[in-house]
């Protein structure tokens, strides 16, 4: 339905977002925006994958990008924490994070991941696949009802 493999730089991001905005509803576009921004900002922008598939009932969204192995523990802790929360707790955490005065480091506060979890109809699923001693692929899967 929608597939992009290769570089995802900020310039390519703009082109992808224009296509997604025309082809998908606001919820799917919002999730896509967050995932693609995460790839462009936190990944190396190369050898990335972004895909949306659909069946009669739901969209399946997947993104994959290369990350440093040293970033995995922090990211995995954020993902576990976010996935442990119910809808009300996610909304509370979202409000708390947006009220934080500044986010000073590149890793951020996970606001995009929180927002994705709020919009998803299922718990987030993810995996890390080692590439070498320095890098792994981070893959995240999101499911949303049509």
C-alpha cells in the first residue's frame, strides 16, 4: 500500500509526508509523521524502511532504521514504560512531557513514542536486530483500526 526503502533525510521526509497526507486519514498520517521524524532525527537516515499495509479491518505500520547499540537500553526502557501504561496513563504522561520546559538531548523525552502509543489500537511491538558491534536495526510495529 505504501513502501519506502532507502534514505530518509529531512528533504525526503517532506516528500513522503505530502504523499501520506493525501493518501491516509489523520490518525495514520500522525503516526507516520512521528515514525518518519524519528528515523530522520535519531537514526542515521540511511538504509531505512517505512511501510504501511492494510487489510479489511486495520492498518499495519512498520518502520526500521539503524541505531547505535549504545542507544538501545534507553530506547528499550522508554518503550517498555510506554507499553505498560493504559490509555489514561498515556494521556497523563503526554501532558507531563509537553509541559517539561526543554528537551536538551537528542534522545528527547519520547514524546513521539508516547503519541504513537496513544493513537495505536494495540500495544507497541518492537525488535532490535544486531548489524555489527556498533549498530542494530530498530524495528517498530503499530496496528490501527480503519
